[in-house]
């Protein structure tokens, strides 16, 4: 089933009221994480505040979200300010507050892109021949996981998520097919959220769940509005790995590819973990 | 020669006056880029505004700088606001203005880190056995390049920068030894700047200079203040590559390693280019 428009839980969870750069939203139980909401839904709703702003120019190009504190269940305010508008780019500062306290900050760059020479230097991931992926269904995963159909090809956390014949990998690599559940046509908002659907690499690397939370997330978009039409609601391929675990923080990088092997977005994040 | 403290050109270029979150700085001719200052020196001076702030907690962990417009030669203002201070982390919004206009925005996360299990998943780059690197000396490079001793092992742009026996590489990869010239003990500020010393990948990939400029830069720091002592002023190893060139933007990722193979910082940036 594919849902569009305001009926989809994703659209309900990123719905904003208000206007002129001052918006109100509400947390959604379906997108809850261990503590507070799923970071991807926070990224999406903050991006939406710029995207829906009447002065917005062009398409999202870069987004950084800093998670300052776990949101409490309930309403929140978002302020989105276009701090600089150039001929073809626009810079935004976005703040999310609850009762006047900063819970998250974000910056976004929007751009009107024009067609140029293009080349994808990163290699499309090698897909295992053996299986189509293990669907995450363990009830111990947080609520937001059930808003996605995630089929994991690589990156198990046995016994909660066991990939048959998986060898031990370095770099805490994951490879997975992802789409909204129920399906929903991909757009900038859902692509932003999907960039955060990779579990903290510490789970994969040490094969155990420990307290962990993203502190800062950056996303670069490699598509324009017009290109989403061809993508529809088809699953995308996500790939992620860790760089360094050190002194209760680690960083991970990730990419999202279309089924046609187009690199849609690249992202990085730094994550707190407790031993 | 090693210089320390306020005598070094880097310290002069990142010097701030003022206080309580409102600072004044001045562009430095030595760190000029093609248009406006070198992005690395802007990143450093914006980070400094938080680092020198009396309310600062802990060490830099994450920094994102968005370059909104080329700075004009002369003075500028920086506002650094600690928007959220937790028990062990602190979130900053930093803005750089000239005559009241936003020229750059930044966010920074600081943290008090504590010792945990550590592991570097990324592999230390394979160094070519043949040479110690080609020093960049071409007078056609912008002024900031002369503030560094950069020895390029991989990533030529012939005839301006020719690496002997270099094969054609995909992913527009560069590998280079870097240190301040004259030498200066490494710290968070110089490490931030060094993360931006990799030429735009479009130069390497297409072997030509085209108009290009970083739009957004993110850096994750993997070291704490105490660890810099052991690093001294020794050259660090930088590694960079491109992910995707598309519709007048591309993204590149980079790492900075110590000579002891410690991963000091990881970074990513998205860059405008003109065909």
C-alpha cells in the first residue's frame, strides 16, 4: 500500500502549524526512539520548517542537525530564519525549542542547481547474492523502526538481528534496503530521515545494545525536486560504516542509493555512547 | 623553525578582540584564497570564538561551518552563543557578519569526554614507497597555500602539481603531509583549518582549475586537549576523496592522521563548482 499526502504517519509526524518562520509541531508516538523521538524525524521536521517557508529559494543541498537534548512528548516550536539569500543559494538557521529551551539546532543550505558534468566517484555497494535481506521485526527495537520496512543485508546484531552466513566485518558496516511503511513517495523530508535509519555502529561493532545517541548529523543531498518523481516509493539502498570509536563518541558515514544506482544522499554523524 | 603563541601568522589571523560572546576579527592577507579568505581560517576563527568564551565547557567535538558569502578584506564581527549547556556537552551557534550582513554561520558541539573502549575502524592510508611528496610551490596557487608546508603524495594537477609515476585515480583521491609554515604546535584551531587544506576535488578529477568554493564544511574531532602535547608540531597526514559531482555541486570527505597513525579528525564538505 502506498499513501500520499497528509494521511501518511510520516506527514502527520512532521506536520507544522503557524507561519512566517515560527512553527509549532508535536511529537508522534510512532516515531519514538529509546529516549525522545527518532533523530531522523527531528531532522525532517526541522528541514520542513525551511522547505515550507514562503521565502524559501531552491532545493535542500546541505543540512546539519545538532541534538542538544531529548525532546519531551508533546508540542514544540521551530524558528526558521533565512539569514542570507544569494542569487542561487540560501542559508538557514533553524532552532527547535520546548518551553523556550533549545532542544535541537540546525543549519540548512538551499540552492538552485543547474545541469553540469556529473560523475559518481563512490562505488555502488557489492550486494550479497544469497538473500534479499532480513526484515527487522524484533519487538525490542524502538517504535520508529516499525515505521520502516528495513531489510538488512549486512550488519547483524545477533540474536536480535541475525544475518545468515555473515562473517565478522571491520568498520562496523551495514547494508540495507529501506522504505517507509506503509510506502510513501520519496522526497527531501523522507530522504533526510532515512539518512538516520542506520543503527549506532557501536551496536554492530560490539554486538550489544548500549546507551547511544546522535549528537550531530550532516546530510548532503545529490538530487533535485524533479528527480524524485522517477524514484517513486521504491526502496532505497543504505550503506553505513564507522570511522573511529574513541572516548565515548564515534563517527559514522552513510550513503543512500536508488535502485538505479544513483547516489541520492551522503551523510555523517557523531554519536555519544556509554560503555 | 617553530613559533608559538601570538607570533605565528595563524594566531594573528585568528585573533579576536571583544568579549562575552561578541568578538571582532580582521582578515589576513596571508590566508587569502581566490575569492575571500581560505575557508579553513574562517572555520578556525569561528571555532575560536567559542573556545575562548568564558562559559565554554569541554573540548570541540563537532563543528559545521556554512560559507554564505565571500568575506571582504577588513574587519568582521563574530557572535558566539552557548544555546544549550548540559552536564557534559555544550551547543553553540556562531555567526560571522560584516556590516551586519551574515557572511558565515557555524554550529559547534563541545564535550567533556571520558576514557572508554576505543577502536579505529578506518584504515590508515597506504603510503607510496617511492617519494616523500611533492612540495606545492607553484606561484599560481592562492596565498594561503604558502602558510602550509604541503607535500603531496597523491592527487596531482599537472602541470601545476605533478606527481611522478602517478596513475589515473578514481574518486579524486589526495594524500598529503601537512603542517603550518613556519611550524606551530597542533591544536583544535589549526586542526580545523587543516581539514580544509584539500583542494576542491574537481581540480584533481578533471585536472583543471575551475571556479569552486566550499558551501558547507563539517568536522568531527577525535582528540582531546591533552592529546595535542604528544603531537607537537609534526606534520600530519591528510587523505581526501570525492563522492559525487552533480549539477554544479560535489561532496568530498577527508581525514587527518598523526604520524603515529592516530585518526585525529574526520570531515566532509559540499562544494560549488562552475563548469
